[in-house]
């Protein structure tokens, strides 16, 4: 029937996994369309916490089928570990997970290339997780990559060796002389081929055909994006971005579906702003307020554990994200983190280096040279984690949320006031 999708409107880590998990019972299929194991989608329910890296966030809903789309890059070692963790938790992954035969593979030397590239950048590091994502996408675009379909070919070992050797040539003499690294790669290779053998028993198939057949048959599908709009390789804060198209448009290439199939686009964002790694963040707070947000929001990367940089909500950036994604519904996450603040600020414009107002309702290509113009709201100083209806929320909070919705010109459909499934207000 149609595809609805959830896209992050900031720098990733918005909490998309929770909302996918909540929405999943309404859909027959949940699918990932971009990124790789650099993503970390956290889900909490029944006192348990799960972090998913590649497996779609609908995996905890028994009636859902879960597809990993062709736009995703897969590390067989990490996918095997993720599947085994889920199966130990009682999830029947074999029956519910479908993996695109067109998805590209991350091999051990991709990770070595990733780390080597980051080391050469000095103070211009982009904040890579070192998991081989960028090199894998580079090989994909360069038409040198391996795909999941290749693992069933008799020529796969040779294709693997050829790709590995091309990486070694790029790494050069330092690699060839580094016995410790060579030994590490050999250990990873052993795990890699064990993992490839393991995955052969799972459903690796033409997900493009399956998804389009399901759409033709009237099925509803929920697509889950990784990272956030400002990490999009084309539309983010380049070069401090990821290597895939994160925005809503990426769902068409990442799954092989027509734009006509798209119905709702849920835009997820935190009630404040965070990012991991380098790159501009206009509203970043370098004081006790920033530390307080980080502490109360538990702002540490689900994949890397790195502390996230924190700041007030940037509505200029958020409006840009809503426009280029075509957002139909807003999802506000972690609003409860602001429960104890006396004053809460939102950025409604930018100033230039000379402190002159830029009067901009559209972010410039380089956000590193702007300073935020703030509007201040009274805090609500009330514990909202037990609220279950919009009318239960304090007046100051509803004023804050209504201002955001009016500024963006998009309705708010969901408000998260805690990590658990039940701590969600549906409007």
C-alpha cells in the first residue's frame, strides 16, 4: 500500500529506534535503507535495554518482518554478533530477518583503511567510528565492492583476496611492516569467513522485489533511516558527514522503491541538540548547562560510548531539515531531559562573525562561522515522565512545543518523555 519512514532531523542519535519500535505493530515490514554498523538504535521495554546496529528496530515485534535494504553496508562479523545476541534473548531472527543480496560488504581491511584515513587528518578528523563504513561505500561507488550475493559464488575467495590486496596497496609500506596489524587482520579474517558461513543460512534475497511485491499486495511498510539529516553526504555539514544519503530521498535508492510509494515522513528530533565527533554545532554549550544536558540525557554514543556535544535546540537547522525531507509529522524525543531547567533557549536565527544578524531562515553552507540568536522560554520544573496525554503536560512545556510546531509549520504527532515504550504521548 505505502511506505512511511522515520528520518533523523539533527546530527543523528535522535532516538529513532524507540519510535520505530512503537510504530512497528502498525506495519507488516520494518526496513533499514542506509548506513552500517556505525548506527546505534536503542530500545527499552520491560526493564531491558537493546542496542541495534544494522538489524531494523522492528525485530522485537513478533509479527513484523525486518528487511536490511540494499543501501546498507554490512559487516558480517558484527551482524552475526547482533543476530546471536537477539537469538539469545529469545528472538526468532531466522524467520523475521531478510537481507538484501545487493547490500555491500565490509571486510577487515576496510576498517584498517578507515582508521588510517582518520589518523592522517590531524585536527580535521571527521569523527569516524573506524568501522569501515566510508571505505566500503567508496568501493561501492568505485565499482570494486563485494555484495552479499557474492558470498554464494565459488569465486568469492578470489574476489575477497583481490579487494583485500587493493586495500593493502593503498595502506602501503607502514601496513606491510606492521606485524601487529597484520596479525590482527588475520584474526579478523578468520572471524569474517566464519561469519559469512553463518549468514548463508539466513534469508539473503532480492529485497527490492519482495518490497515492491508487498507494496503491490497492499502491505504497509515502515522505513528506518540511520544517522541524521546534517550527516547526509550531500546535505549535511560536509565534510563532517557520513557516507550515505540519510535524508528521506535516500529511501528510494536504499530500498529500490518509487517516490510515489511514500506516504508519511516522520521527522525525529531531540528537544535540544547533540552531535558526536567534529564539525560545526552552532548552539553548542561549553558550560555547566551543556554538562547538565549530557548527564540528564545520558548523551554517550550507543556505538562508540563517546560523549556527545550538547546545545540548545536549533530551529533554523531544524526547519531546513523539515523542508528537504518533506516532513509530515514531528516526533519530539527526550523532552523530559529539560524538566529541571529554569530557563530554556531555542535558536531562531544566526549572527555572523561580526555579530551582525544574518536574518536567515535557511542555514548557510558553512555553519562554523555563525552564532545563534536565542529566544528564551520559562522552564516547567515538573517531572513529566509519568504524563500520558498532551493535556497532562505543564503549560510552559506545551507553550514550548507549540512554538516549535508553529515555527516549523509541521504538526507534532509523538512526544517522548522517557526511554521506555510506555513513556510516549500520542497526539
